[in-house]
């Protein structure tokens, strides 16, 4: 016999289908049933001689009654199994009225065995072991119920000899009814207990809930069965013609039982489906797939559930679960899918689709005793759709997390070396300085690679990039816990040492400057970097110049430390050495800074030195102007034309910041008021220093300037940088809230370059995002920069914000931004910054070309 045929034969017999404990229970019940049947005949005396029916006829009728009672069964699901509800109690009562009690176990054994064998052949496929198990359980229940009935009769005064020698009779006395009810209850508890124990052993479900569920399903029919059995006995005693009314009554009861069981089953099925789909409400693939396995295990009472999820690289991951076992998963390789596991009629398979995209596949194998019905197919369809949506949402959330994490990472890291970039070094460094005591020494090392341009010119930029990466890797190894290493740009690196080692004065134990230790550390770094390295096939030694500065944590911020370290680094280059420390005596910037502030104080009183350069932002769809940015310029009588980078940083660190801010706001609103007289309703934006937000008088000063120039607050846009989020001062929140309450709009300048762009938006409510020019200019060559721009545009769309791209210089950049859905853009591709006397003509030209109607003037000439 072949292995496949042998396996099929074993499955038919039921040897491999049932656990060992179930087989032990089956043979134990069978032994009890056979013993009860045999002993019943031995203790039963002969029937009375005047009995109108032969003994075999009585036994045959009782056997037929038991068989018919089993054939008219109803079934309901308990977990992974099926419990059958029959007319067993009615047959038990009628049987006791037909044959001596000792004969009833044998009649039950034969009748139940015959009925379940016929149902196995013609109705549903069951193994031989299942038939034996059910028959033995029913016969055992009849035997125990018979014993309980006889015991109750004897306890109520009947003779033991009388109750064993003949049927209990048809004269329904109160004592007999009580005894029959006791026996029927014993039958119910015995058969239900065996059914619950079988389900618990076979399908690994808890015994308590299985017993309770089986009792709930049988309770209603139990009461009806007892009443039907007693009614039949009573009818037989009085007039047999009343039996003609029995079939319709039994049919109505059968329909009532069936409807009740179906309603309960449907209610439980819908509740289970709701719980199973509710468990899918998770955001990670593992959690969704695990719920996708455990749900059908309880929902369908499945023997095995598998969920296959594509990995995106051609491979699949399979999550598999069985009753009583944890869900496991593994990656499928080769031909593991979909040929793994032979599909049968008992296996429900559904492809999980979202639109035309397959996000997985669900396989549910039902127990052989429960053939899938239309309800199972409908429930699988509903659960499969919910599982597909949950898997799709989990995959989308995962991609969003990756994009967000990548964008956040790229915003603060250098793409070439993976070190933190200049902005992150400044932000994190200032945080570290604020956490230290005012006089706590800190050190900053600024490194510059010597002759780096020659490497680029001789070996190419790819070799230069390789050299930078190798240098970054070596520096990263030298970084100690708590220190910050970053690439500032080009061939410059910076190392912040928050806690440099402090030397002690020999013989006294007094502390002195940590500078010698820091210089020693700098020289060690120089020596390690000088170790020969191969770049682009050429062996070379990396020579660096290092500028060192040591200061108290409260005496300078990161910008000032970098400035001083930069001076020291150039001193090292000019002096021919590799390391130099900052010397304040050689810092000409200190006196020059004082002179610059004095000159600026005079410029604020002179109208022709500080002037605005205006640059429009253009709507990428219509071409109309969306706003104009006001950029301050200083026509210095001695130094020449100065850009903001030449003097704004100095102003921000001085007491002139408030006066300077009022000057710029007043001058910009004066220009905006002039536009209104020409019928132009275009917002004007001004860059606002983060330190200006520390001034609680700012909202009142802005409001006064708006009133004086009669400019609506909505036409003023204040641009703030993301460094604002680093502060937790209440005054900043109060100033920003007051400005917003006035109607002044707020924009985020250089979005994406700060320490935490997303954190910024959760804290500060804004109207506009301005994409930093560094990302826009690198869109075509850098997928990372393009991803940041795309993410910012999508973020602005989701939050209902305007998105303006800065630094647009080419038509290709403009087309790419328009394709991404960017709201507006500004840059040299459209207009360079221009004097205020030329902006009106430009704005009119843009509005005319965009065919935008200019709003009418009021009688007073204001907008």
C-alpha cells in the first residue's frame, strides 16, 4: 500500500486526526457503554407473561426511537468544534416506558451507532473514531441517566425488583416525573460534559468556556425534550390517537430550536468578526499580521491560519498560527510559495488586494468536521478586506516613518560623511553649553585639511569626497562620550569638547587652564590623521590645521566659539604649524564689532543708508505675485555696500536689536502702504530675529506701525527660523500668540535646516513654509534633497499651509516644483532683489499677465 493511501486510510479511521487523550476518552466511554449494556441484560428479569409486545419488538422500538432522536439533530459551533443537539432526553424518557431500564443502554448503543453511521455515510464525512466516540458518549450518558432515574425511584419508595423487571410505566405520578427529570438532567450533564471535554482536548480550548457554551446551546432544547417525552408517555396511556398530533408539534419545536440556535450563532459570529477586525487596528506589519492569524483561529475555529505578506524585494514573509500555539513567522525562499501546502475543500484562500495591488494572502484551514458554508466565505471576505486595508495602512505608515526619519536625519547630517552638519552642531552645541555652569570650561577644535583643493584638481572631486569620508571616519573613532563632531562644509570639521580635562598646579592642587590638555589632544588628532592613507589609488598623508579655543560655557555661544576657532585655525596656517590657540589680542573683529555698532546707530537716523531690496514670490500656477520679501541692505559710506550677513549677526548680539527691528518693520510697512495707493494687495514679509521674540513690547510696536501706515495685519508676514523651538521661554509663546491674534501671518524661514522641523510645527502655528534654497538648488542632482522638498510640499498640503521655494534659478527647478504641487517660488529665475521704486511696475506686470483683477481703492486711498 502506498504512503498516500495509508495516510488517507488513517485519516478515515481517525487515528492521526485525534489527539491521544481524545482516543483514551473514546475507548473509556466505549468500555463503559458496553459494560452497561451487558450488565443491564444480566440484572433484568423476564417481562410479565401478559405483555402484549414480544421482548424483541420492545427492544427494536426503543432502538428505533433512539436512532430517530439522533437523526433529527441540530448543530452549533463551539470554538473550533461542533456540538450536536438531539432529542436524546425525549428518547430516554420514551425508552424507559418501552423497555426495562437495564435494556435501555443496549438500545441506545445500537440506535445511536446506527444513526451516526448513516449520517456519516449520507450527510457529512466523519472518521470511524468520531462515530465510535459519539456513540459511546451517548450510550454512557443513557446508562448513567438510567441509573440516576432508578436511584431516584428507589429513594421515593419504589421496589428495586419492580423497577428492574419492567418499564417504568405510563402512569405519570409526581414521583415518576421527578425521577425522569433527574435522569434527563443526568443525561444532559453527562453528554455535555463529554462534548466539552472532547472539544477542550481536541482543539486546545479552555474547558470552562466550552462547557458553558455547550450548556447554553442545549438548555432550551433540554426543557422541550423532557416535556415532549412526558407528553408522549401521557398520550400513550390515555389515547393513542393523540399521537397523530405529535409530528406537527415536533416539527414546530424543531424549527423553533433551529431558529434560536441560528440566531445565537449569527450573533456570536458577528461579535467575533467585530472583535477580530478591531484587533487589526495597529500600525506595524507584525502586529497586523499576528492579529490576521489569531482572528480566524477564533472566528472560524480553524486548525491552521497562514498570512503571507510581500517584503517588497520579491520575497514573502509567512505568519502561521495553530490553536494553542504562538504565531510564528519566517521568510519564504525559492518555491515555498504558493505551492507549499496542498489546497483542499477544507481550506479557504483569499488574495488580499487594495485596488490592484496585492498586499498579502490569507489561508484558513477548517476542521474536517466543519465543511465551509456560505457564511464562512462571507466572513472570510469581510475579514480579508479589513486585513488587506490594515496591512496596506501598516506599510504606508512604515514608509512614512522611514521618510520622516530620513528627512529628519538628512536635515541635521552631512550627506557625504554622515556627521552632523553645521546647523545641528550649532543647535546641539548651544544646548550643551546652556546645560553647563557659567564658568565651566569648554573647548572647540576647528580642523581644516591642507591642500584639499589640490586633491580635487589633481585626482578629481570623487577622490576629494573619498578623502573627506576617510577623514571623517578617523575623526569619528577619536570622539569620546559627550563630545560633538560635525562637518561644517567643504574640508572643515569641528569638535566640541564640553568637559576638557583640567590640569592641577604642581605642589598646590590648584586648578589652572585646561588649554595644555586641549592642545595635546589636538596634536594627537593631527598625528593620527597624518597616518598614510590610500585615496583613488594614491598613497598620501592627510595634513590638517587645527584652531583651538577654550572659554567658559556662559561667555560665548557656538557661533562665537566657531569664529574664534576660525581665527586660530588661520593663525596655524599662516604660522606654518599644525595647531594654534585663539589669541584675543590678534582678534581684530572685537574692536571692529564695536565700531560697526556705533556706525549702525548713526545709520538708523539717516534715511539714505539702510534701504530695502524687494524680491517677489510668484505663484507657480497663475504667475501672480503671492508676496514680496523685504531684504535689508546697508550702503555704508566707508565700507561700501553691506549685505545682512555682514552686520545682522552683530546687531542680534547688541542692544540695538529692538531699534533695528522697529526700523525695518516701519520701512517695510511704508512700502506696503505705497502699494495700496496703487491698488496692489500683496503681502510683504520681513525676517525676524529669534531674539526679537524675547521682547514683550514687540506686538504693541508692530500694531502701532500697522495703524500708522493703515496696512491690514494680514498683509504683514513675519519670517522666523526653526531655532525658536529650542527655547521653552513663555515670553516667546506669548509674543507669537499676540501677533497671531492681531492677524499677522507667520512663516518658517529655511524650513528643513533646523534641529527639528517637525517638532517646530507641533509647537508653533504658522501660515507658510519656505523651503531652504540649499535643497531647491540640489533637487536635480540629489535624490535626498528632492525627497526633502517633496516631503515639505506634502506636509504643507496636509497642514493647509502655503509652501514657497527659495533660491529657484532655473526653469527645470521651476518645473519640478510645479510638478510637486509647490504653491509658490522666488529666486533669480524670476527676479533679483530690486529697489522699492521698481517693485510697483513689476507687481502690476505680474498681475496683468496673470489676468488678476486689482482690487478697487477706497475713497481714502487705502486698501
